C-alpha cells in the first residue's frame, strides 16, 4: 500500500525501501527511453507517483524530501488542498475559451492580483503565456515594440528559456545552444557580477562596477550604441547559472543605465519570484523598480502559466501584435489566484524564516567539508558551490554530480546549478524540521563523496 496518504499525517522525512530505481520505476524509465525526447536532462531516476507538501512518493513507495520543487515550481507545496480545490472548481465551470480571443474573469482577476503584488508602481498590464520562455519572449517583443529598437543586452550565465528569442539571451551552457545558430541577432552579453569568483579582496561594489563598465565602456563603445538597445534583461539572482546573488549596487546601476538611455529594464523573476527569496519578488531586496517583470514557475503551484507584467504605459501594443491560444488558461489562473493568496497569507514569510534557518545549516557544512566553497542565496533559494581547493576555487564538477546522486540515494532530491553548485529550492512550505533533515542528509552525502 502507498506510504503517502492523501490525508493524515505526513511521514516526517525520507524512507527508501527499494534499491533505486525500484522495479516499477525501472520499467517506466525503459518505456520513457523509447518514446520521450532524449533532450531532457534527468540527473537521477525519480519516477513520481504522488506529492504532498515537501514530500514526494515514487512509484515503488519510496519517500523523498523534495528540495527541488520540480525546479522551483511547487511554491505552495505539492498538491496544496486549496490549490487543488480551486483547480477542481474551475474545471467544472470551463477548461478553456482562449483568453486572447474572448474574456473570462479569472484572467482579469489575476491581472488585478498581479498588479497588487508587482514590484513597481502601477498601473500595470499583464500578458499571459504558458511558460517562462514565453514570458521572456513577450517581454523582449514588448521592449522592441515599445522602443522601436532592435537590440537586447543579457548576461553570461543567464538562463531565460529555450525558444529562439529567449535562447539568444540565454548564456548558460553551450549544449543549450549547439546547432541552434544563428540566434536572434542583436543580443549582447555582459559579465554577471559574481563576488565569490572575483579576485581576492575585491569589494562587492567593485565587482558590480566591473560589469557595468563592461556595458558602458565595451558594449556601448565598440559594439552597440545605447540608443539602439531596447532592453537589458537580468535575473535578480542568477538561477541556472549557479544561484548567484549580485551586489546590491549592480541592479541599481542597471536601473540608472536603462533610464538614462531609454531602454527597458526587464527583470526575469521566473525562478526567483513568487516568494522564493522571502519576498514576493527578489528585486524587492533592492530599491530597484523594473519596467517589466517576467513570472512563471511558482505562480500557479505547478500548472503551466507564464506572465510578463509591465507598466501600463509601456504595454500599448495593438490587437494582434502578440497572443497565445492557451496563454492564461482559466484553470491555471484559478491555481495562480489561490497560490498568490496562500503566499501572501504566510508562505512567503515561511520562505524567509525557514530559508534563514536552512542557510545557517548549509553554512555550518563549510566547517566540516572543505569542498564547500561558498553558500549563498536568499530565502529558500540557496546555492552551495563546491570547489577542489578553497584557494584556487577549482570547480568540483564531478564531486557535485556525485553529491546529487548521494543525496538521491538517501532520499533527498536536489539539483545542480551552474557547473559546480547545487541548488536548494524546496517548496516554500518546507518546515524547520525538514530543513534540518535536508542539511543532515547533505552532511552524510558530502562525507560519502569523500569530502
Ligand atoms: C530565470 C528563468 N527564466 C526563464 C526560464 C524558462 O522557463 P521555462 O522552462 O518555463 O520556459 C527559466 C527556467 O528555468 C528560468 O530559470
């Protein structure tokens, strides 16, 4: 019988009952190999049967503590009963009518709710798609439409998605770009400020300054005039790139540059938004107000939804200039409305307090394991960077991969970020006790990989 009940007390932590993968998981993975695109990146053989809160049960009855949230998505936990109820209720009313051709209230209400939480002064308007990459496409197209300019500046290490416009801005791993050239022309990249990897003794302000100088003294001087740039797109905390938190001055300086030259500042909150960092949006940790914010992942607790929210004065494109058949699906909107209410009612606060506790736990691993070079992040967006030598900071890539596997074997789900970091991005309902369990397992797994 299944170990995880739909109702009743949850098991406190992981329970591994079979070898991994178990027999049922193995059979499904075999079938998957035959019919599913091999382009997906599966780091370990988890075949989920059910999820509840921060726990996941696999098809063989093994229980895992989920510190991935399905890549930072299930903000309110797996299958939050109120989100499920909202989905069921909306499903009984209508599943689809295309919000781009007709009207329905859930989409309007979601626009209103997003306006209430948007990290810049209103009024606002929102464009609804189905994914992060569509949110980014919408933001970049809007910037081009509004400014009548062609070019975009993004950052090395950035991940903005895999459709062609977003992929052009993405500069994370070459595998993601190989054989897909040419990218959308007119996309330029600048260094993202990484304080940990700067020369010893460099102040955070100086690290930010180096990135800004690259834009002003290299890009603007040698490659692209600023009055031909439509937007700068930036992750307020770099996600796939390694959970890198930039110095405060960086985002402020980007705001100054974009304002000075009439470009839009697009803040990609697809991974860092919806409460993950202990505030609704990561940009709120700075005093910066963007022009456009892109949102997806956590917004609907697992249903597909991507949004570009902009100041109304910028979103003036005419009917037909951009749309999506499924974008703003009513069931996804219903899930998002409940998600936002739950986040505001306490889950964002939980992310801040449990995140601070978990960060302390992760930092304590540094004393015991020399391979842990850096621990950083905000709220429940925590990155742990592994290095072979704390002096040279040589990237511990194989050790990182081994650590992910060791965690899985012990019932803890984590994913890598960047070349040699792991990310902790659990559902935001994680308890202090579960955070402690995750750190204990990490401790054992680090010992097992011999570090
Ligand atoms: C910051 C950021 N932007 C955009 C995307 C693309 O989102 P999606 O995979 O939903 O297209 C991601 C996905 O990881 C992301 O982290």
